[in-house]
């Protein structure tokens, strides 16, 4: 895909606060391209997901091709190319968590949220109608000793039970 072929619908630019943060972070890297991941995080925090306009903007800021940005966005599961909920709930389903009933936690979340599980190609499937939560299954979150675990945005929650899930959802909803 060439840069020209990417359809740009709504232009994107960092807001004032993120521009300041970007200016600060870019100074920490020997070359602009090395700041790709934090720059994409900054952009995704501003827009909720990575649109073609965001990719074009990031490519311009880092002086790389849009295709290079697209490759990174596609490779890392923490970047989204379509809208997700305010809270993205990642449920680990790798063996150590599976052995400690992550399935019970997942089923409980599905029932409480009234949604299915998002897939890589269909995030809407796992997103609640009010746009508040997106439910996903992920591989090991590197905290097997406190399984089963889930991650909500950047925060890890350990030793999950349906009761703990209820407490967490009540907190997030308030
Ligand atoms: S298997 Fe779930 S955190 Fe490692």
C-alpha cells in the first residue's frame, strides 16, 4: 500500500498538551523513528484508536513512511484501528491462567457486560453498547504467579474471582 492510497478522512494533529509531551519525548531518542511506540500511544490516547490520518501524522512527525507506521500498528496488539470502549479489559487465557479458572472470569465478564469477546478483526463484537467496555482474550500477561489475571487499560488485576470482577466493574462504572 503506498502512502497515497491511504484514504485520509479527518486530519489529525496533537492537541497542545500532547504536542508538549511529544516535543519532550522526541528529545530522549537518538533518532526520531525510535520514538514510534510512545508517539503512537500518545496519539491513541488522544483519539481512542489509530486512524489513517493518525498514521500519516505520526509518519510526518517521525520522518518515516506511512507504511512503516502501519506495520507497527498492525504488529502490536495494544494499538487499535477501530473504536474501542473507554476501558479495554484483556483477559489472559494462556495455560497457567486457564488452570486457575480464567474461563470462569471470562464468562462472568461476558454475562455482566452483556457482550461477546472482541476479535482482532471485529472489536465492535466485544464492545458494550454504551461504548464503555471492550472485552478481549489475550496471551500471557507475564504475571502467571498471580493467575488468573486481567488487564484493564494499563492496570493489572490479580487472583481474579467473579466477586472481584463485580467489585472492579462497580468501581469502573462509577
Ligand atoms: S498465563 Fe496468564 S499471566 Fe501468564
